[in-house]
């Protein structure tokens, strides 16, 4: 059986792309050196897939930052403000992704949002009325040629035209209908150039096909693809969907003049039923997404082969595929030297998933596969009982009552008490939590982990850092301080290390955005708090100042969403277990005198179903109560904060208000404060701090820029409810830019107070 990979990780097993990119940003290496690193990685990845026997190997799945931005750039969807900088193509691309502040100008980055229901972030293209959509680049063709030069035939991959326009932000009067002719021509030109190169297949990624689509969407989709495909000749076109099922357009896809349709049989809960009900067109190939591209547990061969056999019996021409790009999983278990084989045998990272594709393809060709060693070994693994249950945790969760989800008194009464108790000024200034993780901070943590310094030395170093950052925050006049989080490697892994039920890796890095990589921990079993996690650091920081220092926690939904979850229990059960563990931490902080506690839920929207009809029944009905469970038992005077970033929140504002926090900080600056209208429309009750500047860009916002943002905020948010803060934590920024940005933030706050 033929096999296909939708996309492959690109950062490198040792994060080579991250480090090379960061050196380029600092001027340490040249563009040519950066390109050479990228080429090395691309060739390594296609060769690895070729050696594993993958039939359809992707090319152009590589990016220096993001594939959606790549496709927008390729189609000349580049706002004028970036073109006017007069930079090279590479630097213009990076200016769109990161912003630019230098001798040629000062521009913010494009907005950044979560990629559907993952923790990967894409860059939101902006389509101006004046833009002339056309094929304007060479990247996918160059990378196809590069692979061909290595003797490897690949399947070029691009963001599909429908998804590209669906994710675009139209900044003027035009809409997608107005650009239909131009986008069709651009994609026809792309197909033609690949036909000239002799490419056999081209893959158009269309994850937006799994969302709710109305009659207008369907009509546009048909016009779009009939136009794009009307002149294609020898090349075969694959429409690749993932992250759900295509229930709204299954029959439409079956009628399109394409050669292959990729369907997700892992997350697509109705995919199998759609095939059963409508059949599958005889003139098309089904790319069956059966090897999970988002989670790291081994594939159950018996189940997968059962599905493949069923498709075979129906006479469907089938290619075995990953369910989505392998971008969302780490590279290889071979890098994990400390993780016991007792655990590792249950997992498959990207390299191991290539082997699963190979073994499954061979087994699928063999009618009597039950006696094959690869099948027998896999079957034996799934018969084993994992040691992952904790009866005490399960009983504690069963004992939770309905009243445990409700905080008393109601928010309006708490707000009055908190203003009397905390006595904060109007428009309080604060940061989201972390301060720059400089080289000495990372070195100290690494030395402690390696046993090169004592625990006392480790703590003394961090305490000195905490005192320094507290004094500095006092000196510039911030109202609510933070301790800097110098002890934390990651906002999820750090907490997981003090929770029973978690496993940790050494090099299982996954790209979050650009050069930012995370190492998601693995939820192995039932979760409980082993010991206090943040209390000592918070208490120490608070002892240094008369100002309030926020206790900083990660919320249960984010901890779950940024981990590799179990597949043997429900999402609701795992999140609820984590909620009880974090509640223990919240109550310990309060007991030790911490008056303001921030419980970050940056990833709240991440696992929200892509179809609105499933939002509450399959997610919000337990995710929101889980957050309330964390803080429902604190005193009315204790102020509970939360934070969210880089997702589309405007459509779930009522649910966010229902979290019953006292203050919420949002990412807002990078999306031009568009969330303000939604807050006003829904009479948002929670005090709110929309971010006044983008921390994912190296540029320093001016005082005037922040003042302008705050004036816009005051038009939509009551003065008594408005906080002033950056978009997100500051750990990835440099010290000097951080200091100047916060000084400007405080000065802007002073100006706004005088105006109020």
C-alpha cells in the first residue's frame, strides 16, 4: 500500500533552524549561511522519509517562520508598508512575521493566531484593496527542484486557495469574491509551473474545509476550484483536509475534478460514516489519515488495519496517510536517553511514525498479517495494562459537588471589596508574568539539573534575580509586580514536574511559532499535586516589597492543551484532575499572604471544536467550570487574574466572562485591538487588560503609540475596569528592549491618568 506524509517537522532534531535564525536576526551569520542551514535540514528530512519508503514525500512544507505566510508571500499578498521598507525578500518576509524597527522604518508584525485546534501559530495575511494577487515567488519550485536533484520525487505542498482566503484579513472594502479571478490565476500558474517540472502530484492543504460551511461558502469553493483546475493537464491534484471531517461538503468534494482527497480518520468523527453513507468516487484516490499527526502514542495496528480492510472491501483506491502534518510532534524517541523503555515502547514521534506507516503498509498488503511479528508485537502492547491509575485522585474528583464550581459573593461585590482592600490606582499597570530568560538564568538552571551546583546555590542565584527585578519594577513605577519566573523552564513543563502522572522528555521539541519551540510533557496517568510548586518563590518576592506581587500559575486547560494527552480517558477527566491540583496551589498561595493570583489560560480556545455546534457539548461545558473549580474557594478579597493570547476570542466572549475571574489580560495589539468591539457588545463584566504592545516582536513601542492604544481602549472599556499591560510574558525578549518598552508603558499610563 502506498503511504503519504502531509508535512514534516522543520526545526531540526537539535533546533538548528531556531538557533541559525536567531543568529541571523542578531547579525551573527549571513543570509547565505541561514539558507545553507535550511537546505541541510530540508534534504535531511526528505531523505529520512525516502529511506522509510514513504511514497508521497512533501516538499515546500519547510518554512523559516510559517507556511501560510509563505503562500501569501508567494501570491504577492504583501501589505504596502512592508514593501516600502525596501528590504530583501527574506527580510521583508521576516518583517511581516516579526515586525521591523531600524534605519529603513518602523512597522509592526502581522497578527498571529493559533492554527485551528493546535498550539502552532500562523501569521494572519493582510489583503489590502490595492494588492495585486499574482504568482510572485519561487520558493515551492526551488524546493521541489532541490529534492529532485537528490534523486527524490516529491509532492509539493501549499496552503489551499480557500483556506488562504479564509485566514486572510481583508483590510479594505474588497472580499473574497472580489479577488476570485486573481487568486484563481495565481494557483493556475502554480500548477502550470509544476507541470513544466514534471511533478506527478501537488497537495493543496484545506483545513478550513472541516469548519462550518454555509451555502455561500460551498458556492465559492466550487467556483474557486473549478477555476483553478480548468486548465490542469498531467499533474494530479490532492485536496488535503485535516483536524476534522468534511460533513458539509463531502458530496461537493466528490464531484470536484481533483484526483485525490485527504480525509482525517483520527479527528474526523464523521469521516468513516460519510464514506459509508455516500461511498467514495471511483476516479479518485483516498488519502486516509490514520496515523495520528498530533499525538505521540503508538498506533493501534489492529484498529487501523480494520479500517484499511473495510476501505479495500469497498474497492476504494487508498493511500495510507498521517492524519495531519507531523509538525505537531517531536522528531524521534532516539534522542530520549533518560526515558525508560517501559514508557518509550508506548510512543511514536515523527521518525517512529514513518516506521508505523511502513509496517502498516506492508501488513495491509498481507491478508494474513496476524502472524507477522510487527503486528504481534503491536497487539501485545495494546493488551498490556499500563500502571497509570490513582484511585485517590479518582475518588477526589467524584466527590466534587456543583457548588464547588461557584465563587461567592458575585463578581460585582468582590470588585468593590478588592478596590477597597488593594487600593490600586486607576488604570493599574502590570506585566503578564515572565521577564527575559537571559543566558545566565538558563545556565544556572542547567547547572542545577546536571548536579554541578547545589540547590542552595541555585536558589540564591534566582533570589538575587528576583530581588533585582522587583527593585527595577518599583523604580519605574509599575503598580502590580511579578517575580520574573526565573525558576521556570516552561509554563507547563515547570508545573508538570511537580505533578504526579506526568512524564518528561529531553529533546522532544515542537515548534510553536517562528523560533519558539516547546517541549510538551506527556500525561501518562492520573494527575495530582505532589508538593507546593510556586509558593516559596512568590512569598520571597512579596517579602521584598510593599507593592503587591502576583502569584503566577498556569491553568488546568492550558496545562492539558500544551501536553501530549492520554487517549484512554476523556479530556474532561484529565482537565478536572489538573484543576484540583492547581486549586491546591491557589489556596496555598492565598494562605501564605498572596493577594493577587494569576491563573493563565493562554490555550483556552485551543481545543475548542472547529464546529460551533460542538463548542459547548464537547468542550466549553467542562473547560470553563474547570477554571472556576480552581479559584472558587478563595476569599472575596483575593483578586484572581487570567491571561489569554493569540487565538480568536471574539466569538466566545460570553464563555470567557463566565470563567468568573476578576481581571483578564488579552493579546490585542497585534490584531489591532479588534477584540474591544466584542467586549463592548457583550457588556463584558470582568476587569480587562488588552495588551498595549506586541512582545513577540523585537521593536520597542513609543509612548505615543501606547497612549493612542489606551485612548482607543477607553472608548470601549469603562475606566474603572481597564488595566495596562503588554500582550504576553516577556521571557523571549531581550533585557534592554524589555526595559525601555515597560518604561514607555508606565509613562503612557501616567498620561492617561491625567486625561481621565
